[in-house]
C-alpha cells in the first residue's frame, strides 16, 4: 500500500483558542491546516494540565485509505509518523489526540452510512495511537456538512449535527490570534490546471511536434549522445527563458514551451532546474509549463508539477506545494522526487536546507 506522508502544522499562535466542546473543535478544524482536508484524517494533539484549560498542539493530515483491507496498516503508519515528527523536532508528545475523519460519501451513499462504514477505521486509528500512549479524547466523522462522534455518540443527534457555514466565536478568536483559514484544494489546484480551448489545442500540437522531432533524432543518434545534447539544449533554453521573464515578464511561446516540457523529463535537467536561484521567475515558468502539459501528453507532467510545488514551498506557500506534490504523485506514483520532497515538507524539513543540497549537486554536475 502506498503510504502518504503526514502533513503537520505547528501549534497555533498563542494565546490559544479555548474550545468548549465538539462543536467548537469542528469549527476550528479549517484553521489547523493550510489546505482543507478532503477524504483525510486530521490528527490534533491536546496538551492539558489537571485543573487548567487544554490547548491544541501539532496537527497533521493524511489521506484516508481506499480499502478496508488497508485500515490497520494505514492507522499504524500515521501513528508512527506523528510520533516520529515530534521526536525529529524535539517536541514533547501531547497527552491526548483528537481524530477527525473528513470523508466524501461514495456514490449513492448517505452521510450517515459513510460514518458507519468508517467506524472500523476510526477504531483502528484509536488503537494505533493508544499503542504510543496517546489516547483519543474524541473521534469525529465529518461528511457532507454533518458530523458525528464515535467516542460520544449520545452527544450528537443520530442524523448528525450540522457544520455551520457561518463564522462563530471560535473562528473569530482563531483569526484574531493570527490563524489563517485553510484554502479550498479545488481553488489551489486551479493554479496549475491544464489550459483549455484554443490554448490547449496549440499546446497539444506543439508537444506532438516536439515528441516527433525527438523520435526522429533518437532514430539516428546514440542515446547517451542524444541525452547529453538534449540536456545542454534544455538547460540553455531554461536560462534564456528565465532571463526573459525577469527582464520583460514574457513567457515562452508554444514551440519553446513544448521543448522545455519534453526536455525536463530528463532527470539531470530537472535537477538543474531544482537548483535555479531566481525563485520568482522559475515559479512563473514551471507554472506555465505545468499548465501547458495537456492531453495526450500527461506523462510529462510530474517533473513540472514537482518543480512548481518546489518553488511554492520555497516561497512559503505550503498549501499549494502539498497540493501540487500530490498531483505529481497521483499522475505517477513512482516519481521519486515528488514523493521525496512531499515527505520532507510533511516532516517539517527546511526548504532552504534542501535548496542548498540541490545547488551543491548542480555545481558538481559533469556537463
């Protein structure tokens, strides 16, 4: 089973927002992550001292497993990773956790049926965290605007309690304390979704020509020689494109766009691109290339999405970075660089630390 990384978010700013119960917890949930959770488990730590109010600690998100056969394995994975992230940072573990299953009903399924279907998964999560000495204060299922408690079913009507769409006192307090509401993942994904209409037709035609030209060269040139030529050609085109963007803001036309898309499928060229220093110009270029990687050439997309996610992370936009990394992995689950960087981001690694490694590797490349 594929094991997606835990995506943590540091403790909210102090002073903490006081939660009076389950309804307040559901209301504050969108402020615990940078992207709204969809078909996800959200774990929030609870720190409490007897006789005092508790506070929320590190929160984390992970995809819900698709199959019931994976429930126990998925639960052990996130519990282990949650503890590992705390130890890596040198943070103390919370006294308790809250487990929120944010689910989308299957076709023809009512939200209450979704809640019942996921009850074994909730129990698997509870058991896995308890093994680490982290009891669950509550386990919640949120589906299609309603929520239920697995731990305290009597506290919520059988048909579920409604998730309020209006900001309440907890939301107001969270914003006042500096918290930012999570972005809608569908809105985030629009930043790199493929172009449509006439632009898509032009892009597909240019990509078809670029692929045909590569095939013609491959038929008469030994592969190691061709790979070296393409690397140098694409690298030079990247440098010219970035200089033009920095100078005039002009993005590459269809022909150069297609050549860049095809050329960046090469791992050495992608590694050179990861080390580029002009983060603003590269961000615009990788976004442009990702949006012009249209059908039937989607197999070119993972390097471009990875580069766009990487520059998003470098600029502090972790919500877009996580979403773009996941899009790259979804397109090609075996694309290792996307998985590696997604895991590093999820475990709280420094983007600048990774950037230094890429720059060193690029400096040592044998051209």
